[in-house]
C-alpha cells in the first residue's frame, strides 16, 4: 500500500466508523457498543436454546452430514493438516532462501498454490455453516447489530421488522455486500502496523491511543493493536530480522515459525533432560513417540549432523540381511569415531 492508502485506513480506524456509498447515497456504519453486543448475544443464545430440539443441523455434526452428501471424506481433515504443515514449511523455506531470488520465486508460487488448495477445501465447509443452527443464529444476531448501527442522513436505515419483508431484505443484503467489500484484509493491517505514519501515533501514547476503554474499541482498532504489538515484539527480539524480512509477510511468517520451533524444541529438550539428569550428556537418547506428531517433535530435537548420522545408520542396517545381527562397532559413525580417537591418541 502507498502512503495515501495507509493514511486513509488510519483515519478510518481512528474514527471508529465506516463511511461508504451505495447508489450514490452516503451511508455510515457505526460499530456496536458493549450493550448492543450483549443484546445480540442474548438473541443468539435464545435461538440456540429455542431450536436445539428442532431439525436443524448442528455445527458439531456438519462434517458427518457433508460426508453423507459426498462433499467430505474421512481423509479431508488429515489433508487439511498436511497442507497447513506444507504451507508452514514453504514459509520457512522462503526465509531460509532470502538471498536466492530465483528459489524464492519458485517457493512463493508453490506457496500460493497450496493456499488456494486449502481455501477450496475450507470454503466447502464454510458454505454449509450457514445451514446449521449456529449459522442461522449468527445471521439473526448480525442482522440485529446492523439494524441498530447502519445510518443514512443520521437516521437508522432499518428496524428489525423491516428486514423480514422480501423487498427490504434484498436492499439489506445489497448493503451488507457493500460493507463486506470494505473489510480491511490482514495484509493491509500489517502494512499499517509497520508504517511510519501509524507508529508515530503509536509511539506517542501506546496506553491510550483511542482515548477510550479497551472494551469500547472497535474490531478494527483491536485488530490493529494486536498486530502492532506483534511487530513491537519482533523489533525488540534479540535476533530481530532486517527490514527486508519484516516487510515481506510470507518471509516474516517463516522467521516467526522458525522462532516458534526453536522455543518448542528447547522446551521438549528441557523436559527430557529434567526427566533424568544422566541423559543430559549422553551421546544418544532414545525416546518413545506415540504418534506422528510426537515422532516429528522428537526428530526435531536432532541437529542436521545427527539426522545425517541417523540416516546413514538406518541405510547401513537396511543393507544387511535381516537374519544378521548388527554389531555397534560396525556402524559407520561408530567406526569413524573409533578411527578418529586412534589417530589422535598420544604416542608412547
């Protein structure tokens, strides 16, 4: 985004409301206060309670229904997890290849393809959520909020009874579609949060930037603050990356994933070391893993050199006849270490 776009979004977020035009007429969408949110949640809860014994599909049963309709399979959830992991790894690859522009282009293309694949799968589920009881209750809740926050010429455009009529409902949906077109994407929030214009506001008064209580912040204000604090943590990190990384959302995600994995690895290592102090200086420690995630976690504790030794060791064992036992001293890494010790031993 350019500076003018950033300044436009900042002024909108600071104002706490949205101005938009439909059929050359000006509309203003105020954001709901705590009282209105509470009322809307009461409406949601009442619908759920009143209809819980009806014939509605419940959100918790949606996957089972989609499977019955042939729109989902037992493997779909597993596939989602695999794609999410692939996306993570591609972002790490982008970070690790920050100086290789050719490789970055290839990785980024693959990343976009994986994201599109994931979105196609998730959209199937999302399209059917509106047909669940929870989806229906959420739509009524949101209608109530809009009817009490959407203005034209300083007057509310709708009341809740108007929306129930077919003519008004089409008009209502058209306005909602227009509002949705003005939603701020996450990429824009990130560009705003690291911009000099926004940080000049933020650094002046981080504790009271909107001049109101946190409970009265709009969703946009809360989103911007959360992302701004994320960047604060990055700037204050002892291994803070350069601007070329911070300004590239995909590469920065890769850096964040690397840091997260380092912390997770250190915690697992600390747990293993604390479970038995004798293991701390051991050459090799074998840890039982109960599932695939646990196996990946344990493998992640090994350095690149250790993983290479492990691969070499397994290859040697697999090359032997199954009926033969393998002596420890015959393993490639053990032999190399024995030879190295012999060569470095002092001569009499």
